[in-house]
């Protein structure tokens, strides 16, 4: 046994490993060999030899086998493992030469034993966590892949053996049967099995059930580099494990006396997702003996089987010709009307889940995730990923993280708002406006507007103070830092998820080419620098030309948006006079508010109308570019849709924030649009109230509209589909695939609409948050509903989407970073230009009573309102009145040497505005960069674990191949070596 010392030394080098408690698994170890760590076996019975296990993979179809039950391997039970039990077991595990030595090792040390006399390492550092639970309190194992359940749900072929992996739907009355026949013939030639069955409710509908056999699965899994589990993970504690263990036990005792977190899900209701606790490697038929195969029917998950079948559907021809390929084109030309993977069964049960357990993963997701009563619970992300795939799992993980991070932002924003309420009556500015009964404001329009007392704006002044007070600057800085912290910690959260879900080694280069790209550029090939294989190539000149056309289309649509905003501005100027002379006295008194409210509603209608056109234009422009892969297509389409909708939603807000009331001139010399309509001025209390109104109405109405379109519209459509089914047919008599057919398909753009809605909301929450501190609170309330709404929609109202893989949220992260940078700039300009913070600040320290001295109890803003209003001689208006009226500006009075010219105070304020913008931006960007530097993208312990696992995977692959070679030599009668011959 001396030759095993190298393995022990490699084990000793890997001691400093920190791990999370939830990922630890107690494992028994087999006899180590020369190079690697001990082969860590799962808690199942082991196969006697590889020859018995590998014979499992020779046939195309196998009978259904129940998963091997979990048994505890101990010293007194190890000797009871006989040859007959091993033959019945279909589990392919790490198999070693001398099973008797393994049993002896287990007898000496149940945790870890090495018979080498040089094994002087600390065995206590191998974590002991896995304890088989055979009592009534054990976690129920969900029959998610159990063939008995699949049969009871009707998810099998008529022979009761072959499971349904995909569904195609077409109409018998469709005349394109030649394309279908050719397509189905080619699918069979590729190795798929097809079975047709007519619909129960509609005789014109025909379903094609698709099953992918074992050999075809293995072939395409190898071709697509799908990673499969081949060994249980091992974890080791660091030197502090013993002391930390005592501390953790102490805290556990204290925690038992404390109430449990009500937001945490009851983990006993969820299945053990064992695939997340194994090392994985690219599947290879030549090395099939490396992988853990309990049952051929359950080795590949439902999501993996669906992805492989979809890949085959996308790359199968239906006519002669390079471009006549793919199920998408067949759906577009009407040969088929739908293609989808089936749900795993009904999402409701007549029996309670607490007593009878879940029927399937869909039922469990509905009860523990999609129901509205679970709104305060954490999301079961591992189960979401298992059922819907990593791409959808990452979306819900990001949405949950974003919603959780909104809680501190909403609390701080609410505190700033309440601070405004508490100090509103004590505000010196509001008091002066409310007491200014003898101050008359100049008419705000030419024909129908009269002089207005300043105290009539008392209410507007108080409301403005709620959003424009001393906490505004602090909140703007806080939100800029919050956006950085949110994005940086999301990167850490994403890295943890990609590790847990085994996406670390999954690269974008593994994506297959889009069939449309292959059909377009099949004559132009070049060698892929990564794979080394020839593939279609898009010439640079063609790519640049198409990009220029696409960019031209984008600028055209953006200019269309700006034109629409300009039309709304003209509308405001036209109706301003009409509302000022309205017969209804309430409208006549508040004509500015009525003008703004009507303009906001009209602008919202225009936004919704233009969104319909944007989607079609963006779809055409993206297809014109011929992206290489699906990820490139989605990123290009998402960027166009974001640019269109961002400009569409925010252009009117930018107008109100930075242009409204800025270029109106002064009484007697107003600037007019087309020399006809006088430009609109801000309210006497300031422009911020208009900005708050615009943001609040658009944000509120858009969230209501989105929620209706996401849930209300599918509910109505699904109800109508069920209503059209014959009354004599009950839902229970309809097979699962037909029930799925009656559901609504997922949007063809996938998660783009979901991400777009949340990213636009993120923009509302951060870009103009200085003007609307309640935006994070509204976003939080909406997202709490949004999570369950999306969950309910995915589980109950939509057909099951294709479980796609992804390592991140794609281009959306870059867009979020761009919004975070833009938010700093816009908030600086809102505080400096839109609000009255800088004019008050300059008056307080330069022109007010505290400029030269400060006395306790004296308000430094006394006289600010009078100082901020300029004088104008009414006799110059020609309306038959004399005296003076006031207007918001810093201009000289009529009796000065330079009447109506900008005063020195105006230039002081302008300089202060520019200085504030520069200081604010540099300060916030510096803080953001420093925080981003302090927060690493990958946690240190996770980084060490990833590096260690890469090392262990190499060692284990070497060890498994060596053991396989030893088996072959033993069978042929050659001597067995413990190293490569």
C-alpha cells in the first residue's frame, strides 16, 4: 500500500477549504490509489464490476427501474453486501479493484480510512454531514422522474413505456402534408420516435408525441457537450472547524428558542436535488463508465431531454435545400401550429399537499411558489431551475434579488418623504408663499389668464416641499451608491448560482448556430478558432452594411418618438389657453394642473401605441442583421427594444425636467413657438411638481397595464379556449398534452419582455429619484406582486417553455450599469437645475440674513421668496392695469439702469449650479468606483472551491479511466498495475 502515499500528499495539500453548510455531504470513501484522492462513493450499493454496469447501455430501450433506495453503509452492514444485490443495482459508481479492502476500510473508520502507514493526516477534517433518514421525518423524495408517476399522468406513448419528451401540433386540414411527412421521416432517421394521436375536443387537431431513445440521447448529449454528474462532491473544513463547530452548536441552541424566519421555505417539502452535489463533465459515450447512472430513464433530466429534442427539431430538413430546415420555419409557414415540451402534470390536486405530498414538480411549484399566499416567502430557485431551466431560474433569482434590495431604498425614500411631511409647515419658503396675499404673479398666458395671488399656490408649494427638501441630495447620493451595491452584490450572487447550477464551464461558444444564419451563409465557411471545425461565416462588409441599415432604423424610430413628444408639447401650449378660460370653476382655477394631467394621459396612450410598432420594427431590424447565435439575436433585439422604450417613456420626463420653463423669456418679451404659441412656464411654486406628476402617473399606469397584459389577458384567453371545448368533455378526460395546448404560448421573445419591464422600472427608480423619492416604494410593492404574478403565469397559464441554459442575465447587466451611470448625471442636473436647492443655498450663504452673521433661532431663508421674484411694470402689457407684477427669475426691476437684464445673483446661482454638478458627479462616481473595487465579483471561498474542484475533476477522471483500464486487463487475464502501463 506504499504506492498510495502520493494520493495522501495531494489530500494534505487541499486542507484550507471553507464551505457553506448547505452544500456539505458526508461521504464514505473507497480505497485511494496512487494519484488521486479517495474515490468518494454515493450512499448506494455498488456494482461488482464495470462489465455488469456497462452492459446496461447497449440496448435502445430499457424497462423502467425505480431509483435505488438510500442505505447507510457501516462496518456491521458492509459485509452483508453480496453479489446478488450488486447485480440488481444499476448504479454506475466509482468501482475499485479490491472491494474487500473497501469493506475493511469502512470497518476501521466510517468517515475516512486509508490503510497506508503514511496516512497521518487529520481525518476529522473530512466533513461528516450525510445521514440517511429512514424515519418518518425524512424529506419526501418527489417522484419527478418516476416512471410510475409518468404513466399515471398519461405522459407516455400508448405502449406505456416510452416517455413523451416533446409535442408537435398541426391541423389535418392543412395542405402542407408533404413538408410534414419529409420532416417527420427525417426525424425518425435521426433517431427520434414519433406517435400520432388526434385531439379529444377538436378532431381537426393532431398531436405528434416525440420520444428520444437512449442511444440518440447519448449521441446528441456528446455532440452538444452536455455536462453530466460523474462523482459526488467532497468538501474539507479548515483549521478552525473544531472551534467553529462548538460556536455553531451554541448558536443553534439559541436559535431554537427564537422564532423561525417566516420568509424561509419549509425545506422538508422539497426534494433532494442530488444533481447539484456532484462533479460534472462533458458527456462522452466512450467514457460512459465515468458517469453516475442510477437509471437510464432518469439520468438525463426532463429539461436536458427537451433541449436535445429541440436542437434536433431546429436542425432537421423538411425539403431539399440548405435553407429548408427547422421547426421554426415550419411553424411560420403553417405546417405546424405549435411545438412545446409537455408539463409534468396538473398543478392542482384534490388532496392536500401537506398530507399526501406533491404530485409532481409543477404541483409543488404552484403550492410553494406560485400561489398568492406565498408572497412573503423566498423562492425555491433550485426547483425553478430544475423545471424551467437555468435561464428562467436566473431571471427569477435576479428579480428576487432586485426586490430584496429595494427594501432599504424604499425605507430611506419613505423617511425622506416623511421628513418633508413633518417639516412642511415649518418650511420658511412655504410660509412666505402662503402669507403672500398682496403679491400678484404676472399672467401665465396671453389671452385668458389674469393676475394671480401668490398665496393661491400655497398647496402646490407644500406638496413641492415633500419632494424638494433637505433630504433630497442625501437620497440622490444614497440611490447612486445603492445601485452600485445592488449590481456588485448581484455579480456575487450570480457567481454562486452558476457554481451551484454547474454553469462555470458552460461557455457561449458551445451555442449552436442559428439555422437562419447557416442557411444564409452556408457558401462562406471558415475554421472556428475554438472548435477547429469549418462553419458558415458572415463577411465583414456584409455585417457592417447590415448594421448601418439597422442603426439607421433605430435613429428613425427615436426621431419618431421625439416628434411625438414635440406634438404633446404643442398640445400643452394649445389647450393651455382653453383650460384657463374653462367654464368649470375648478378647472379654471387649476388650469395648469389640468393641462399637465391631460398631457400625461395622452402621452401614455402614445407610448402604448408606439410600443406595438417598436416591437415589429425591432424584430425586422434584428432579423436583417442575421445574428450568429440565439444569444446574439436576443441581445441585439433586447438592446433595440430598450432604446426604443426608454426614449419613449423618458423623453417627456426629460422635457419637463430640463426644458420646461427654461427658455420662456420674460413678461413683455416672451419666446413663442412658430411665433404663435407662447412657451409654457413652470408653476409659481416651481417645476418639480410637474415632474413628480409625470413620473407618478406614467409609473402607476404602466405597472397596471403590464400586470393586466401579463396575467389578465392570458386568463381571458385560456378561459375562452376552455369555453370552446365541448361541454360533454371534462378536463379530466383530456390528456396532459391537450391541456397544455389549450394554454397560451410563451412570448416568442422569451424573457425579453419580463426583463425589459423591470429594467425600465429600475430606470424610473434611479434616474429621477431626486424628484420622486417614493419611486423605490412603488417599485417594491409592484415587484412583490410581479414575482407571484410571473410565477402563476409560468406554472398555470403558459405552456411549458423550453428549459434553456444561460450563465447570466445577458445584455441586461450592461444596460443596468449604463442606467446607474446615467442616474448619477440626471440626479445631479435635477437637483441643480430643476429643484430650488441651489438658489436657496446661494441665498442662504450669500444674500440672506445669515450671509454676514448668524444668530441662533433666526431662519437663514427669511425673505427668500421675495428675493427670487422679479418685478415687471403692468403698464407695459397693455391690459389697462398699473402697478407691478412678479415672475420667477433673477432680472433687474423696471426702475434699474438695465431693466430686465440678468442680475449678478443669477450668475452666482449659475456658477453654483455648475459647481454642484461637477462636485456631485465626481464625489458619487468616486464612491461608486471605490465600492465596486471593495466588493469582489466572486467570493473568496467560492473562488478557492472552484479551483479545487477543477483539480479534483482532473484527478478523478484520470482515476476512473485507470480503473476502467484495470478492469479490461483483468478480464483479458493480463496483470493489473496501479499506474498507467
